[in-house]
């Protein structure tokens, strides 16, 4: 598919670079971008050659939240239309969150509102020290509804209250302390650190990665009794997969499995 508001490139190693590509609008979300991101997420999920996804923004901002014209259109729409547009954003976030591949957030600039939601669905995030963040919906008389499941899961309810209720902007240092960012680096070091993290993820078996993401989601949302049965079954399943058998045989024979390139 030819995209207009995003860019998608997959190299020979299976690294997909998914980039919000509306720099003149600070990569703000609109209906077209949401639709294209949803399509791209589905494409990445089904493409067996893709091993790692790097999510970033073009230009100076990661994502400025909702586009002004998109807001204006929704303001003049009826309740059903507004709900439908919100549902499309919610579906896009769920698609990204559920990708059976590691998603690395390369946060090269500011992120507000929906941009914070997009950071929250990444598996690991690295941001530059000059970036600024904000959950600013209440300052417009709105609420951060569709992004809230992912933001609250990412930073916890206490930090969500401390940021969502005022809408005040906060620094990359605070974002790291809250868990929105895993790491903060100097602007010039961002790509080097992203490359290091990508290299680490290329050492993992792709099927096992997808199952581990599902495992984490299940364990986080169920009690001890359900988790005992689920984890026992999943471990038994893992031993029976082709990856599991290749990996164990390679270990026993002091070799590297086929998906690994380094010791």
C-alpha cells in the first residue's frame, strides 16, 4: 500500500521502520493517519520476515496528538460519528499494542495526548532529553479516554492522576521516572542506542517473542489460580514448538540456534 501520512520500510534483516510522516503538522493524528497506521500494523503482524518494529516520527515532534482539522470535523459531527472516530483510534492502538513483534519507540521529540498513547503501546521506549510530554486533554475540556488503558498500564494510576488531571507538560526525565520512557539519551545518541536495542532483539526467536507478549498480557490481567494453569500449559506448548526444539537442541550441543548471530 502507498501511504501518504506514514512511511514504512523493512530492511533485509527484518527491521521495520514505521514513521509518522506529517512533519509539517508535528505528526498530529487525523483520520487518514489512523487508518494508515491500522493497515500498517496488520501488515506488520502478518509479515513473517519482520522481526522488530521501530516506531518514530519525522521531523522535530514525535506526535502532537489530535490534528486541529480532525478536532474541528469531530466537533461538528453527531455523537455516533464522534464515537466511530474514537473507535478507530482505539482499534489502531490495540493493533499496535498486540503486535506479535517487539515494538521499539524512538521518541525524537515532543509527544502530547494521543502521542503519549502511541508511546505507551511500545514494548521499549527511548527518548531524547529535550523531548517534552503532556496529557493535555482536560485543558480542552475533554478526557484522554481511548488512550487511557495503555497509558495507565504503562505509568500506573498514581502517575496517571498526577499528569492527566492538570494537563501540565513534563520533561523526559520525569517521563523516565514514571516509566513512560525506559531510557533518556542525548539527542545525538538516540540512533546509536536504538541500533543497540534492535541488535539485542534480533537474537530472540520471533515466535517465542509473540507468545511472551501474550503471556505478559494474560498474567497481568488474571489471578494466581488462572496463571498457574495458563503458564504451565504455555511452557509445555513452548517445548513442543519447532523453535523450542531447535533452541534446546542447539543449547545441548553448544551451538547457536538459527535465529542467533552472536554469543
